[in-house]
């Protein structure tokens, strides 16, 4: 009986996780000079600098000061923010 309840709980959690809608991206960073690896390094560096805390993954609101700092950092490194 315990195995059936555990299996049912796992199925419920899996269904809840897979049914959560996510919005598709609407913007991307573009650079004629940066490779994929260079972009990842720059992106991570700018996120951490803008968040001010390297121990957590930053979450930015588009109209926040931290996003503005992140955007400025990326633009200073030669990236352009484009829309899909």
C-alpha cells in the first residue's frame, strides 16, 4: 500500500511540474564578435555583478535597477539586445 501511495505522489508531482506553462523568450543578445563560450562567461559575469551576490542565481524584473545594470554591462561588452 505504501508503494502505491508513493508512486501516486510521484506521478502527481511529475504532472504538476510538466504542466506549468512557461513564456517563450522574446529577446536575445547578439554579438558579431562573441562565441557561445564567451557569451556564457559574459552573461554570467554581468548577472552576478548586477545582482551583487555571487552565491545565488539572479532573477531580474525588466524594469528593475538590477536589470538595467545587467543590460548596461552586456552592452558595454559589445552585445546588442534584439527582439524575436
